[in-house]
C-alpha cells in the first residue's frame, strides 16, 4: 500500500463520527460530537468535560540499514465555528443566501504536520496552529478558529535485535478552560499518526513474528493503537482499534462517517429522507451535502454493487476441502433431514424471540455442524408467509436437535 492509499484509510479515521445519520444539525446524536482521537486542553475545569490531553504509541522496529529513520505525519481536525448573522449583525440559527440555506454549525479544518525523526535521536517538535476569522456573504457568515498548542516527542531505545519506537503527542494549551465549548475549541480532534519507515521496517504488535513477540509485548499504547498500513514500512496509529492492513472497500462510493456501519443500509436510509430533511442536511455541513447528493445520484447498478458483495472469490464452503455437515440427525428415534417436518419446542433461550415459535410446525432445510462440533437444524416455519424469501436468502431459524419433535404420520 502506498502512502496515499494509507492516507485514504487515515481519512476515514479522521472523520469517523464527524457527523452521523441523519446528518442534520437538529438530530440529537449530532449535538455531542468529536468522539474519537480528542486531545483536550490540560488545564480544564471539571464542568468542561475535556478529554485527556495526550496519546502515545510504541512499536518494535527492525533496522534494515545504516541510517534508520521515520517520517511522522500528525493529522487532526481543528474546530471551526460557522455563525450566521441577520441584517443587523445578530447571530441567528439559519440564513438564506441566494437559493441556499446556511445554518450556524461547528465545522472542522484538516491539518497534517510532518516531522522527520532519526532513530537513535531524541526529537521534540512543537505543534502550533493559528486561529483566525473568515467572513463571506458580506459579513453575514463568520467562521472562527482558535489557536492550538501541542507537542510531539519521539525516541527509540534498543530492545534486543529491535528498536522500540515511541511517539507521544500532548495538548499544551497554556490557559485554563471552564466549559465544554471552550475545551473543544482548543482540542486536537480525530488526532492520529501516519508513520513511514526508512531503512527499517515495523513489526506488527497484534501478530508479531516469534522472534519479536517479547518486544511487541513490551510496547505500551495510550489512546493510540498502531497497525501495519498495507506494508511493513507504513504504520497507522489510530484512536480506534483496527486490524493490521485496514483498507477501504472498493465498492464504497464515498465516506459516510461511520466505518462500522454498512454502506448499503446508510445509503438506503438517506434515500428515504424527505425533501425537507435532505435540505436541512445539505444546510448543516458541506460534507453532509456531498453525502446526500451522492446518494440521490446513485444509479440502480451502483446501489446493487453495495449489496452482498464479497471482498474475494473464496467460497464460504468448499466441498473439495471442507468436511460437509451431516445429512440428517436422529431425534427421538426418527431420522430428520432436509424436507422433514418438525414441531418446535424452544428450550435453550438463545433468543427471546424463539419463544414465539413454541409449538409451531416447520420444514427442515439443512442439518449443519459448527466449528466446535455441535449440530444444528436449520428450518423455516410452515405458516411463515415469508418462507420462500428465507429460502431465497438462505437465512433460516436454527435450533438444537433436542428442541425439535419429529412430525410423523399420526402425530
């Protein structure tokens, strides 16, 4: 993976939770924001609810040349308030500008600062980001940013055949803050690290090779978890826990600010919003506008590409190499298999909904085994009007054999 490809993944981390469906300022879930990677000011009074000011990671590095070094990219968002004013200069919630409505809202400005660190040295870099005020629409829209002050420190120490690289970032805002809004204005938001190795390679902390297991176990992480980013020369230090080599699904047409959700579900939800709801989302944030416009313009083929797409061609079960499940199972002396009729008597309490199926008649679709050797019976209810759909999707109810009663002639 190239640095640019890794940066695309890092962008998803940067904007994770930035704005959540339904992407409107009036939604309760969007009134408490900036959930991940927040480095708050260190001198915050208790009413400020400020996040901790620091994050740090450590990772084993395998030297590969005479001058091992790293390039460190510190990436974060800076809060930018957008205040709209009426004709008298008084703040208002909304403003009509031409054919568009603009709301008062908290936006964000991206920052990426790059530092060079030679392994074996002690590096101490100040992080200074200025504030500012911008105006547009004849002063009716005012955007304001507050200065940020932080520090990045990096050092590496020997650990057997490896070096243990440690990188720490701390908010050093010098003044006390008294409330939540002020704390957020002086916080680094969505902060994370993208690190390139030169004449060296990184070792996975999650799945280290045997010779590096001890070195990896001695690495301590603080609110920042390192993962290999597509190659052993790239590292992503994220405020959320990821697997090594994270990647964006190629079928995804764009960011939805919720990488733990399913694109198809969120896209369909946006498409079902009313015109008024979409108008408010567009007025809330330019990035929300882009989401709504993209979902509205998505073609049927584009939507279909989001449904049930596998990331590779490997079958979930290969009859040439995998052991098949049993064709049938013996229940109360009766052999039960595909097509058999049974009566359901839920007893395992695996799902509260199972109780509604008590006494129902069902048709067995398969007998399957799990990875622990357990046997389960897949079935559909005879009086379920959606039984054909369950067969089409291959989604069934599953019960243990002792929860079923075979239906034979005469019972």
